[in-house]
């Protein structure tokens, strides 16, 4: 199968489907610094190749990289991090599960996610926002590139600083929609870099009109 396989649908036997928090973690790890279509294609391949997340946990990183695709962005690093996360979950809970986070307070859930050292901040933020209803704005290098192109943030801004800026700028009730627009625009920016077509700036245009201060940049 190609890296841009069709999105996962209900007809697939999706492991972790009964644990939406864990499922979102898997999707977020694949989406980090990649595109939505590639992430969904990689998730489909994992669904088809493996019985459950315990089998995924037992895989060595090279096997995981093979399943998601060796030409996938950061394939080896992504595979190592994903396995480390699953091992950490098993060590904490004696099972590869995250369903218990839904019963935690937002503060407790955020602290738990931040304890997953192998998970990039984008991944922790995305799970917190989409699976647990927390207020945050996930930013990886692709979304940061979009924000820089639209001059929403200054050159030298880190993904973490950009995320903090967006979190202060966008209301909690609008965060999920704003993230979805940014992700879609980042996907389009990636496509336009190949086709040389201008990307949709709908999401970033809204931010440009906000009066709040820009985030701090890296010191030179």
C-alpha cells in the first residue's frame, strides 16, 4: 500500500477503537509533522497488520517503521517514540490503555500526558484537545511553517511558543475548530509546495486580525 492510502473507515477492524483516548494518541503520533492523508493511511496499515496495541508494543522499532512506511517522515524516530509510549503506559497501568484519563480532572489528565516523555508536545496537546476536551492549540513544524508564511508569528518562534500564543489568543470553545482549520491549511500548504499553488490562508487570516502580542522568539 502507498503512504497516502484512503482514510480509515468503520469497516476496518481498528485496534484501540474501544479506547478513544489511546486511538487519538496513535493518530496524533502519526500526524505529527506529517499530513492527514498519510497519517490515516499509516493508521490503516497498522490496523490491518496487527491484532491489537499489545502486539504493536511488542514490535521492535524497525517493524513499526516498516508498517507505517520507511519513506514516512521521521519514520524511525516516530517508531521509537511510539513504542516507548506504549511501554510507559503498560508500566504505569499494567495494560496499554488510556481510557481512565477521561475520568480525570483536566489538570490530572494534562499532568498524566505531560509525563509521557517520548510523546512530542504536539501529540500531548492534540490528545488533550480532541480526546479530553482541554484547552490547547497543537503546533508542529508544519503548522509553524504555515504561521510563519502568514506572518502570524515572527521568524525564530518555536512550536511551543507558537502554541502558547495561540492558546492565549483563541477562546477555549473555538480551539478545536481553529486547530482543524490550521491542520487543513497545513496539509494544503504541503500540497501547494509541490504544485506551486498558493495555500488557503483562511485559518491564519483570522489570527492576523487579533490585537494580542506576538509570541517571544528564539534569542539570536
